[in-house]
């Protein structure tokens, strides 16, 4: 029986990932873990361990305690927050990865998922239909740490024959947890303002196109990658994953179809520079070919789901 551990389980991706994994593999077989000492209601149906992923001794003790076989490492400081705390962002994002990679190197676990990001690309990367293999010159601490992580994942896979798998996530959109300090957060925040009847001030300009993805697609892609036969996994750095590319004015126009009084204004801040260095659309042909990836959600469907489910006060859904 596989035993799965999710580090960073209280985050935007982690909560939904744990819920879905427990539905598929049984609640007692999925250990949720986070640095927070309080357990979210959505995670209370199975085991929970408080853990700082940089505490290597505690990490190893928990892995041995539960007989963990697979690890999903989601703990990280995201793009906008990392720019405010660069030293800690580098320390957390890299030390956590090394601690988990070394678990596999030492044969304590069998398989690892580690997320990368479109932040690995830079201003010299082709912006439209960005290919899997291209110029990668990230200009943010988050992007630098993710690019370094990709290289280390590939190194460990080749040098030590470990099974590590990764996706370059686009911006992720969900109504079950609040955003965690990323440059694409506006595409979640805007729905709370729309449902409250407030005007929305967007921190990106109206023409800024970025790749986005509804969380259900992201979770499905993540588990699909991890459950694919090992011979299908050809890329050990990180797979491009495309989603829905749109601008703030395009998502605003879609929201106005059902919230006609909703208004937006634009006041770009430091996150605009970050967004300008990222792709506007992603080519994920390798993911399609290697492990059968295919997205299900377009902008219209995404907006309908978000408007129907976000709470007006912006309090996290339990």
C-alpha cells in the first residue's frame, strides 16, 4: 500500500491535492503536513504532521513513522512574497528540495513530485506558445530558485536514479483557498470583489496576458503525472503545462456578462515587472505526448464556477 505525504498541505494547491488524494487512495494513506500548528477543517479526516521542511531530522522521523513511499513537496515562498524576503525564499525553496531529494537518494521514499513554475522563464524567452526547451533567464528570486530546482531534480534523477517528477505550473485559480502571494493572484481576487459588488483595482495592466489554470485541472495533471508509468516520463527537469491564457480586461469582460455593474480600474505595481518577464501562452505538447495531458476548462467555464462558489467576504471556504 502506498503512503503519500504532502508537505505544504495548507497552501493553495496542497489542500485540494490532499482532499483528492485521500478520495483516491484512502484518508489514512495520505499524510498532510505543514509548518502551521492548526489543522484546516478540510484536512482533519486523516493524519496531519506539523513540520518545517527545513528541519531534516524531523522530516526523516515523520517519513519513517508513517512508512511514506511518495512525497509531494509544495512548501515554497511564491513570486511576489519572495521578492520581499529573498534570503528566506531561497533558503526555504532550496533546502526543502534538497532534504526531500536526499530522502529518495537514501532509499527512504520511492517517488517525488516537486512543482516548478512559468517563473523560470524570462524577458528573453519567446512569449507566445513558449516551448519546452528555450531560453530561461528568470529575473525573480522565485524563478531563480525554481530553475535551480529543475536542474537539481534532473541531476538527482540521472546521478542517483531517483524518480522525481515536476510540472511548470501557470497561474492557478481556485475558490477553496485564498491566494498565497503570487503575481497571478489578481485572477482569484477579482471574483471576490465581483461577488461583493465592489469595484476592483487590478495590480496588472489590462493587456497583460498570462497563462492560467483552474485548480481542478492542475490537481488532475499532477496526479496523472505521478500515476503515469515510469517509462512515459521523458523529462526530469519539469514539464510545461499550458492552461487558459487571458488578460485582466478579458476576464473582466467575461465576469461582466453575469455581473453587469462590476467595474475595474488598473493600478500596476511591482508585480507588473514580474508579469512582463513571463510568457503569455505555453506550449505543452511534451506533456500531451508523454503522459496524455489535456485540459478541460476554458475562461467561460472557469468564470461561471468561480462566481458561483467564492464567498462574498473572501473568507476561506472550509
